[in-house]
């Protein structure tokens, strides 16, 4: 008796699974390229800051050095009061951020919950100010500074930074306040809370991710701002990191101190990176809050 062997059916890949696999590969490749493109300049600056001068000026370029040095960082603090520059940037950025949040949160809550005459007009004006390039305010602010004689002062930077960050703070926090259920506020009023007490003890704790996200955006702007800090402050003891880094000079008139420049920019970037890493969970919550409603 002869036995017949039935051929095993060939397993073919499902077209949907194939498309899904290609899509996943494309997404992973896109994420990888985005990370590389974003981190490459930072990595290049950090590596340049710890290269010896021979590797910095070598042709062709030395991408991964075999010799490392901290000489450029040491020279920054020996030749210039760099700790003072760091303090100036931190003080101006922190104070302007606190003021922007302190003034912006009540204004945003009032626009979100209270019936204010001309509310739409106010929101339109705030939106126009947000879209308005702040650099165009330079000449007007310069005349104000000269008229009041408040140059070479922390206040001359804190006030413009607060004013520039305030419209964005109001719009961002207002959108979060609108997402909060009114039942909690009604219950708080029944319990005897005033509007200010309800804002401080109930509303703001619930919008902590929004406050952190908005505050970090305001802090980064004030920390990195260059034009106002360059023009309004000329005293050496009040300069901020961007201005001090831009004014680093080499041993000769025509030499560019690439090592100290890279060290200065790295020192100016490290605090922002640490800040984002510390509050990354709150930032993600603030950016994604309200995106998905279940």
C-alpha cells in the first residue's frame, strides 16, 4: 500500500503584519536619527571642551579624542569670574520665572473662571503679544532704560524677561484651568474658601505639572537670552553666561578660543539639562495633560 504525502502549506506573512513591521522599523529609525541629530552638537561641544589644543586644531578633525584635559574649564574660572556669571544668570532667571508664574497664575485663573468685560479682546491682545517677536521691543525698552537710568542693574533684565514670559504663562495656565472640574471649586466655596485661598490650596496643586512646564520654559528663555543682557548690562560683575561666553578672547587678536568657548557653552547647558531631568515626569504630564480623555 502506498502512502501519499500531503504538501505542507507554506506560511506566508500577513500583509497587515508586514506593513506594521515596516512602520515600526521606520518609527524606530526616525527616533534614532532625531536623537542623534539633536545630541550631536551638544556631544561635539562637550568633547571639544575636554580636548587638548592639538586635537582641536588638528586636520582632519579628531572626533573622538584619545587625550583629555580640564584645562579649558580651569582657565574659565582663573581668567574670568565665571562663578559670578553663573550666579547672575541663575538669579535673573529664577526671579523672573517666579514673577511670571506669580502674576500669570491669578490672571489666567481670572480669565478662565470669572466673567470679565472684554475677555475676548484681552485674550486676543495676549495672543498677539505672544506672537510678536520680542526682539522688536528692543529699541523701545532701550529708550525706557535710558530715560529711567536703570541700566547695569538686575532689575533691567528681570522686568523685560517677566513681561515677555507673562503672556505665554497666562495662555498656558488658562488652558489648564479650563480643564479642571468646577465641582471642586464649588465645594471649596461651600467650605468657606476665598477665591485666593481656593487658588493657592486647591487649584494650583492640581495644575502642578502645568506650572512646572511653564516655569521651565520661562527659565530657559531667561537663562539663554542674549540681546537684552548684552545691551542693558555693561558692568563686568553683572554679566550673564551667554554674554560672558560670547566675549571670550584668545591669546592673540585673531585667534578663536575654541576650547574655552566649548567649556563655557557646556557649563551654560548643564544646569538646563539637570533641571529638565529632575522635572521630566512633571514636564511630560504638563505637555500631555488633556490630550487623552477617557
